[in-house]
C-alpha cells in the first residue's frame, strides 16, 4: 500500500491529461483492489482504493470505497478530505452539508494534518472568507515558515486580493526555497498582469513555460498579445492551451476555446458551418 500511495502522490504532482491519468491508473487500480481483498478490515486500504477511483473520476466507485473506509475508521482525517472531493449531493448521509464542513472535520480530528489545513483554507477562499483562510494558514506558517504548500496557498489568497505588499515578499521567499517552482513564476506573472505590467508578466510566464511547459501561462500570454494587437501570437498561444487540455473539466482550456472562436470570428476566419447564426439553427 505504501508504494501505491507514493505512486498516487507522484501522479498528483504531474500535470497529466485525462487520457494520461487513465493510462497511469489502469495498472494501479487492480493492485490496490487486490490488496483490499486480502485485508478487507483495514480502512487504509479502502481509502487508497477510493483515492485511485477519485483520480480516475469514477465517482460511484470512489464513494463506495470511501464509505467502507469510513465504516472501519470514522476518525481517520484523510477519509473526510477524500469525501470532500465528491459532489456535495453525496454528503448528506454522512451528516455534512458541504465540502468545508468535511475539511474542517478532518482538521479537527488531526490538527497536525497540514493537508487538511490547506484544504480548509481553500474552501474558505471559495466561500470568499479570505481573512479566515489567511489566519488559519498563518498559524501553520509560524510553525514552519518554509512549508511550501502552505506558502503557495497563502500566495493564491493574496493573489485574489491583489495584495502586492504580501505577494512579492512571499513569492521571493518561495523562489529562494524552490527556484524551479513554475507555479510560483506563473502566480507572480498574474500579479504583474493585474498591474498592467505586461513586460514583467511575459518574462515570468515564459519562465514558467521553460520550467515545466506550464499550460495556463499560455492563456495569459494570449491575453497580453491580444491587448498588444499581436493577434497571430495570441491565437498561437490559445491553440497551444487548447491542445494541452486535460479533459472536459479543464475550465481554462474551455475558456481558451471560447476566446479563440471569438477572435477568429472577428477576423472572419470561422468556417461558415460554425458561424453563430448557423449554430443557432441547430
């Protein structure tokens, strides 16, 4: 089971397409399922199987596996975190209304679980409760000033507030700890983009591209070149972002696709059968 968990953690750090995820998980799921059959009483094995199904986007199977894990150990904080990845409609029977309550419960069960703290902060951010999210993460930052996931989550929150006084020193510290952190360069790029400092933003987005072929940096580069009336470059980056789509749930790829359509429509380059009036008739 340790090898399976390590594999899942490694896969989670990669930016894989949905097809690549399926290919990676295909040989792993039977291994974990076999381990469950050898030891059906352990919550840990059911939890690992549930996590595999979550990554494979097999929601019913994930739900069933996690419920079996829950039945065997209702005090395991990670089970609540995995349930929080399912649709809220599945949570009622467990006595929880939403993802925030699940993450908060996980943190209450294990206050030392930093993953639970970050997940709780993320839910607070989604509910526009930024100050509570920052206060929570700052507690963990004081315990370990160099904990990268905590720092990156704080950076995301400060980015939504467009708080440069917090953003710049925070990401300077992050990049001292991890000079090849492409997401840090990408987030810094967004900060400068929001300030209309497009030259600096371009340098940062391009650095993110060089470090790990960062998909979402392409969307912002497209927007910058559109603002500069360099439409060919904007269209190139939009097409690249669409090509790097991770699946139907990839909202940034969907945004790139819609934006590309509108640009091509303005240039008169949309095929006749795809013109808005033709699509409306369908």
